[in-house]
C-alpha cells in the first residue's frame, strides 16, 4: 500500500484539538478514505479494513469537534470567566506575592524584572500596553515609583479591569518614600488586598484564595522571625544607607539610620545629593559612626560608589540590597530573607570585632 499520511492526519487532529480548526481534519480523513478505497478495492477484506479505519477516524474527528465546541462554550469576555485571571504587576516583587496568592487560578506578568533596571526610568512598550488592556487586575506600586504604569492604564481603558495601587492602599502619595515592599507591615496589607481583589473578581474560588493566603502567612514566617531577631539583638545600632530604600526596614529592625535624609532622597530620585549632605555622610564614615553601610546596588552612582569605597577602607561592612528580586526566580520572602541574613552577619561581624 502506498505511504498514506497517518502521521500527518494524527498531527492535524492534535492541532485541531488545540485550535478548533476542524475542517482540515475532515478533508484529510476524506482523502485518506479515498486513497484506501482506490488501493484496496480488489478484496472484500481490504474494504472492511478501510471501513473500520474510516469509522475510527470519524469518531476521533467527532470527539475533537466536541472538545472545541465545549471550549468555545466556556469562554467569556474576560479570562476570569475561564477560571484564569490575567494579572499584571508593575514590578516583580509584587508579582511574586501575586503568584503565591493566586496559584493555578492566575497568570501573572511582572513588567520590571531586570535587576539592572530602575523602575523610575522604565520605558513601556506595545506588549506592556496590550497586557494592561487585557488584564483582570493590575498592581502598581504608586507614589511616583511607576508612573509609566498609570499612563498605560489611562491609555488602555477596560470595563472589567481592577487596579490595586499600593500607595493609595497605604494612604501614601507622590513624594513619600515609595519603597513599601521593604516595610513588613505594608507587605502584609498588600497581600490581604491582593487576596480581596482575587475574591472579588473570582468569587467562586474564594476558599481557594483564602487557603493560599494562609499558606503565604506561613511562608513569611522565616522572614518575619529574622526581623524580630535582628531587632532584639541590635536595636539602636547606628547604620548608614546610600538610598531611602532601607528606611522602612531600618525602622522595622529598630536600627538607627543616621545617614543624611537629603542624601538618601536625592539618590532615590536620581539626583545629585546636596554637597553638604555628602560631606556629612563622609564624616560619618571616616569617624566610624555607622556600624554597617547598606548599599543599593541598582542605584549606583559615582557618589554612592565613592561612599561604598570609603566604608570598605574604614573596615565598615557593606551590605548590598536591590530594588527588584535577585535572582529573578526567587520568591519575595526568600529574596528578603537572604538580604536580612547578610545584614545580620555584618552586624555580628562588627559586634565580634569589638
């Protein structure tokens, strides 16, 4: 018998199951039948084999059609109706939280993920615009940190999309320190708000989201326990930071952050710090007034790099922290815990050196 395209028919049937394009399967089945009949008509036995094969193919094609029809009947205008919420997070630290709280019910896209990028300066593109337009939920940090995201919301209207602006949730505004993810109290509030959004959009799976919220509480425990431990051991210890990213966490840890506020704020906003604040910071380092320097690795400038080098020369431990997840594949809590462990080790090293 000549080489009839069994594999080709099988491939196209599989393709039809995925895409709903069933006509091509029917055509292939027809020509397959014709080829068999033309070749095997010499015997009754061959004709029976062909008839059985065609019946089998007809059953298979019919099954594919039913699957495609069933899929079409369950789809809706929003992915939420299909049991899958499209979530867009401006940055991957909130994206990681959203993933853990949504599980298999959500598809989360984090826009800013590059550890070398600054969210303040992110340039959005057409893919971002499409994602914002199709999203069921958009999570933005707010307070001027990701204004590009608000512009995408304004430019891509939606009648079903919900928005969680973290700054608004926390009653913060542009000009306030926007590094809310470094505040453990704020992290818990945001987690609660994300879960509430999920339940509002997909109320049928409310118990599922409650279960994941409880699981996230458990997942945060090592992070929260480390914060309490550092606070108990090192409360009141003077530390420095090149940027305002560490202000909230320093407060949670009970550390005394004495770096000039003008210096930290200017660096956070991408500006040169006032000359007087630079001199004050340098004097704190040369006078060994700080026990550890926290250094933002994603906002490195000539001024902050010089401060870091001065600290190293003065044998002051330097601990690097980042704006976004490092590495990108780690969870929010594991990323934060690793930085806390590095900080505690640095504080311990200073204590042991006395």
